[in-house]
C-alpha cells in the first residue's frame, strides 16, 4: 500500500514542479527544463527529481544552480498545492537516459548506413 502512495505523491510532485518551474520561477539561469521523473522514498522524506535540460553542459550547470537556489520556494509552493504534512526534500539530478538513447540511435543508424554500402 505504501508503494502506491509514494507513486501517487511522486507523480503529483512531478506535475506541480513542472508547472512551477515553467510559470513561477523567474531566474534567468534556468533554461528550458523538463521534469522527466520523481522518485520518492518510502517515508516521503526525500524526492529525487530527474531533469532534462536543453543546451550544453554550461547551461545545464547554470540551470541546476538556479534550481538549487529556488528549492525553498519550490518546497513551500509544493506544500501549499499538495497539502502534505511534511514536504519532501528535493534533490535535483540530470536524466541522462534521453541523451543515452539518442546516442544509441545514432550509432545504430551509422551501422545501418555502413551495411547498406
């Protein structure tokens, strides 16, 4: 039963965070960010937020710094919107799966082109 609740809380946090980042945060360092997933611990004390950032490594680092500065604001807004007794601590991480998938696809296309020749 606890896994169902953590899954629902994680999905709700993902939905609210993506909306907050797009509309409420005015930090110029934060670029185009997509929240790809949220993993919440069983006791709801921590939430790992996986992000996909459009841009190079410098823009990714700047976006992460901007988000870390806005963590207090994001937690307070989440508390207002979700109405949890304790809002989880937010830990931001980059989701490398999209870049990894596109790299694999590129390599497979190169192999396919070589075989056609």
